[in-house]
C-alpha cells in the first residue's frame, strides 16, 4: 500500500513540475519588467556599440580626475559592484574593471550602469561576455549621479590623474 502512495505522489509531483503551457517559450534568464519604453524595444540594428543604449549621448569628464567624485564612486562601487567585479583584469562573477575606461566610452559605461538589460540584449560583445560569465548583470538601480561617480572611480583605477 505504501508503494502505491509513493507512486501516486511521485506521479503527481512529476505532473505538477511539468512546463505550464501558458509559460511555454518564456525566457526566464532575462529580467522581467512591466515597463517597456520605446527605447528598450527599439530595433537591435540601430544599436550604437560606442554609445550603448540609454540616455547618455555625451559625458563631460573634465580635464583631469575629480578626486571627490572618485571617492564617492568607491563608496557606491563597494556596495553595488565589488561583490561581482575586481579592480584588476581578473574575472570574479563579472569581468574585472582594469582598462575598462580605455576600452569603452564614458557614455557606454554610464548607459550600461544605469540601463544594463537592453544593452545585454543588443550588444554582441556583452552577449559574448554573458557566455563566459554565465550570469546577467543585474540592474542595481544606479542613479545617474552614482553612475558618474563610479565612472570616475573606474578612471582612477585606470591611472587617470
């Protein structure tokens, strides 16, 4: 009798864990959002790999490093970034930050920090990075000011004086 109960329980468990037809084809690896702007649903062919996807078209860096801004960026990065990134070129969960300001434009970095999901969906280099890291960068809800501070911290890490 116990074997019959175990068999019925196992069968019910198997059936209940099956894929629901209403979710068929749904990709759970992408973050879900109830908001969809025209900016995030635009054609991937219109994606600018130098600027990224987002509101930043230009970023004024000034003539040199803003030390106070970099110090604020270090605080923000310590809370929101350093659990997945290292300041070296070594990968932790995500890629290391060494040289990122030499490889990417300031507006790309700012757009990615504040708007990662659409950029991951459209940027071929980010998609290749995703295959290496196996984890999408989560949206950390970084404000524009915090993103600018983190950018300055990245510049400091890359030796800007």
